[in-house]
C-alpha cells in the first residue's frame, strides 16, 4: 500500500537526511493531509527550505521526482480527509486563483482517467450491461447524482434499470430481487460510502455480476467487483471532483447506445412525439429543441 510504503521510506532513511530534509520529513509526517496538495515551492516556503531541497528530498526517498512523491501522499490520504480538512487545504488559495485552479484540476483528472481506463474492461462492462436481466446502479451521497444521470439515459437503451441512492429508505429493499443474471454497478469515491460497499457485497452474495466505477484499485468497492473502471477524482477543496467520473459514465452510455443504435433510435423517435405533444421542451414553432 502507498501509505505504508511512504512512511516506511521516511523512517528507513531519516538518519541519513540532511537538516533540511529532516524538516521536510517531520512536516510531512505531522501534516500529510496538507502536504499532499501543495506545490514543491510552497512546501519549501512553509518549511523554510529551498524548492530544490524539496525536489532532492523526493529523490532521496526513491521517487522519480516531487510529483511522484505527491501522488504517493495523495493515495495515502484519499479516504482519510474529512470535509473540514478538505476546505482547510485551500484556505490559503487566493480568490482570483479559484476558477483556473479548479478547472485545471478537473482537466488533469480527465487526462489521468484516459491513461488509467482499460479499454478491454470498458467493453466488458458494456457487454455485461446489455445481456443482464436487470441492471442495478448504486450511488450514495455525492455519487447519487452520477447514478441518476446514468440511469436516466440507460433507460433509453435497456428495459430494466434500477437506480439505488441514499434518498431511498433502504438499499436492501431496493435490491431484494437481485440475483444470478443481474448486474450491479457501484459508484463510489472518497470518502467511500459504507452503504455502497454493503450493497455490492449483497449483490455479489446473491450471484449478480458486479462492476465498480471508482478512483483506485485499492478502493473498497474495487475489491468486490468483477470489473473495475478507474476515474480520477482528486479534489481541489471540500467538494468532490466528479467531472472525470461523469465523463467516463457518459462514455459508457454512448458505447451502449451504439451497440443498440436501432432500438434506441426507435425509442427516442416515439419519445420525441410524446414530448412535442406534451410541450415538454421549449423550442421554435416548427420544432422542439431539447436543452
């Protein structure tokens, strides 16, 4: 595990560190939650050493550079930060930096997701969705909007989709009939929901095919899944960054829709007629335009 590895490296090398490197080591051990999300230059200023000393410290620990050390720190604390700790991470962020900082972080998450997603697993997930008797989508807390979006569009593609969120009274009541031939997709990101873990365990025990959309192979729902799709969700503040997970879910929807292009087209054609007659969408006199 990354957390054990990092602290073990610090402990094993501590006596050989220079004075400045010992200051950095002490700072990381005592403030790992903050250290994981600051630049090398900012860490140097905070501790009272140069940026080059921070970089050399990363090399001394056996990393290829400061970014790799920072990623190790982020993996270590991914599931430990409270919402209060998250907002403290950005307490010194200038107001005029907020927009560019958050957008750049989301761009970075999407790029990392492109690099980490296995196309073979992606296609396997779609294969199992299309042949499943019934599909259950589980997302609790901040993941609830993701499964609601997911379920809304999958209902145009599949005949039997059940969305399970924290807004429902009991997860087990919603999944009572799950069994062999069914599929359950769980979506969870730090801080991981124990209810999502319980739901996937229940689905697994009942013989359903289980897939996970999460941020790491070390995620508790990844350990339960037959197939795992990784989407990065490194946060810039207390709000979860779900841009990359949503983009991955959108790709699954598009992929599944292409497999059933004719059926989806027929379904949407019927719906367009209903939407038009019921004036569901606002549009021109000649045609309705979906927002």
